């Protein structure tokens, strides 16, 4: 039997849509947390009939995530991916499941970019390069083993270019990783 893929997001979900198109495979379930409309606009493709979307509380309880993961992991290996999921995964779940996070900060070279909004930290700092990593999720924030990373020059780039390039790098890393995992 194939592997089951659950993807989580807190922001737009557009990365999940783009990665799914490139893989020609949708997640078996997409989870988002309830956030005020003024904080985000969900990609319309996520709310279409093509994706199964489950909305949790803004700060979902461990029990809620555990129940969902258990339901989807019966008789199959579960791969869980985080795409702008702005909540901490409880340590128990980190130890029990294969969970991976995409991070738009080159924490292999600049550990100070761990945590929220690494793009903004990077733009406000004096960094010659930028990049993304894909890492295992552990109890420590952005502390898991690095699976893939990519670094590029940021010299001469405007803010909108930086965000676009980092988004493209992140999608490339996800496709490379998931085509072999799923």
C-alpha cells in the first residue's frame, strides 16, 4: 500500500498547491488552523473539491492532532509535511511520526535565522547568501536533521525577488524530497 501524505499550513497553502501540481499528487489530507481572515488569504485551490481540508483550532491540542494522525496512519506509513505551519508540534508527535518542515532561512549557515520570519531577519541583516532547508521536525524549533538545503546569492535582489526566489527554492526542495518519499 502507498504512503499517506498529510500537509499542514497556517498561511496561504499555495506552496502545497504548487508542490502538488509538480508531483502530480495531492496530499491525502491538508490541515490548517483557524486564523483571522485579515492575517491570511487561503489559496482558492486548497478550498476546492480537489483537496480534503480539515480546519483545527488556531492552537490545536495535541489530542486533536494525535487523533487525526492515527486515523490516517492505519495500515500505511504516514509522511507529514509543514508548509508555513506556525505552531509547535508536540514532542510526543515528533517522536512518533515522520514529520518534515520547510524553512525559508539558511540555518545551516546562519543559525540565527531559526524560528519565525527568517526572510525578514535575513533582509534586515547583512547576508550575502540566502536559501532554504528541509529538515526533520523535533521538539526543538528548527533543530532537526537537515535533509536538503540550497544556497544562492542575494546580492542585488529586491525584497519581492527574495520572497519569490525563496518560495521557488522551497518548492524545488519539497519536490525533490517527496518524489522519493511518496
